[in-house]
């Protein structure tokens, strides 16, 4: 009997494997800043952060101050960088909790300097240089001026310099090399004026797996650490998906030919068959667009989603699955016997990207962590800050 209506099974050993693959690609001297924004892409940021720190990563990247503070509250003491931006009212809590922030403008520098001086603290900042993403960051021709302002700021510390790759094809895209050319120009000028200090980082998962060079001293893998990467990326076959999304059959109904199923009666049975109802819907992470075209796994066999996916329920045709019964485990993402359904396959069927598939696994989906008790700590790269966590990996598990 399954205790949960729907659950996401997170394989921590797969994460360990993926971080080891990333470490080999990056090279031993390179720091790994593990990106755990959006609740670790739906995998559970607190559990994944603690586990990754046990695996020897140097820092954590998040998308908002709230995500950073959640990690601090859970006992994480490693460096945490808000990769995006914060609003003015969030600066105080970030400073008080030693959260590093990306810097994008002279105005924000002035406000942080004023606040840090009032608090008697030093703010640790990573200058974000906009080399082509166009969302956040200082333009290259203004970067040296902002670095000079930082050097003159008594309560600000330059902890790093970064840029954000815009192409999903990484180093296979000409735009990425143009971004790196602009980034290198700023770094060169900063070195000449002795303005450069802290970590230098550009490579995300795509850049890392397409062998962007130079990699600098820090890389920022996100989706690759969770084992979700396009198959055309070199080395992606060594990654293992960390998430399996599962539910169970809660109701079975035999219906005659021509009977309609779901909102709008968009599907009618072409023959007499058996319909299974699953207590999982688009609020839980099943894309609405999978209605009448997605598939799931039941007893190691594929079964089609029939009718529209609703907020709370999904219906499947199991007329061809011998012995299907209430309580059977249904796999929406993951492996069941010889068959498997990947997040990439679901994304293709739904007309979206794999990132969205895992990120949309909802809050009422129970995360169940397996593996990860015995982790061999990787050696810390030179210059990495000390890391401590107060939560052991085995404390994060729930039996399944």
C-alpha cells in the first residue's frame, strides 16, 4: 500500500553521480557552485543543498533572497549567491545572513554601501556583466567604472565577477563565444587596473558540457546535476535522472465503446475498455497539454492518458494491462521495469522544456529521498571557503 497519492522519488545517489561527472568535466581545481533555485528545480532545495555539500561542492546559487534564507534557516553555512537580483527591502536580511548578492548597477552599489555601513557589516558582491542576456547586469563598457566604485566602497567586498550565457547550445553557439569575448575584455581591463578579485564564473550546464574554454575558477551547473540534459550534449549519457514522479490508481471503471472521459468529452472510447483514475493533475506537475497524447507506466507497460488532464486527476486507459488494480503504482516520469519515461520525453509531448517539467512538480507532491547515506567527500579546491552543514543526509530520508 502506498502512503502518498503522488510522490516525487529523488535519488540522491544519482545526484552524487552527476556531481562527480561535473567535477571530472570541470577539472579538480575548479569550484562548483551548485544551482538550487526554484526549489532545486523541483527536487527540494534544502535536502539537495545539504547532500551536495557532503559531496564537496563549494557554494550554492539561488534565484531569490527567500530561497537563500530558507537554506540558512536549515543550517547551511556555505557561501550562497543570489544569482538574479533582489529588491531594496531584501537587502537587510541578506546582509544579516551573510548572503552574497549579484550587483548590476551603480545605484544598487550606493544603497548597499549605505546599508552595510549603518549595520557595521561588509556586503559580499558578485559583479554581473551583461554580455548578451539582456536582462540584468552592467553593460561591458560600464563595468570598469562600477569596479572602481566598488574598490572605493568601504563596506563592500568584490567576491566575484560573472556573466550569464544566453544560448541553450553553450559553446556550440557563436553568440556564446561573442559573450566570452566581451567578458574577457572586461576581465583584462580589470586585471590591468588591479580591480579584479574573487571568483570568476560563466559556465552553466550547457557551456560545461560543450567544453567552453576557459572555464575560469568556478562553474555553475544546474539542470545537469539533476540528470536532465539534451542527449546531443557530449557526456550527457553519463548523467542519471534524479527524479521519478509516481502516483497510484485510486479508481477503476469499465466503460463501453463510445463513452466520453474528462472535461469537454474530448476523448471517447473506441472500444469497450477499462479506465484508471490517478489522483494527480496539472497542479502536481502533469502538463495540461498531455491530455489525449501523454503516456504513463503501469506494471511495466505504457498506458495512454485519455481525456483532459485536470487540476487534481488524470485518467488513463489500462484495458490492455493485465491485472491492473487499485493501488498499483503509476510512473509519470521515471522507470518501471523495462520501460522508462524521461522528463525530456514529457517535455517534447507537452511542447515545453524539461526544466518546466521538474520545476512544476507541485507543493502537495511528497518528496521522498532515497540513497545518499554514504557519500565520499571530494577534496576541496584551493581557496574554497569552509563548508559545514547541520543536517546529515540520512536525516533527510523517508522510507518508501
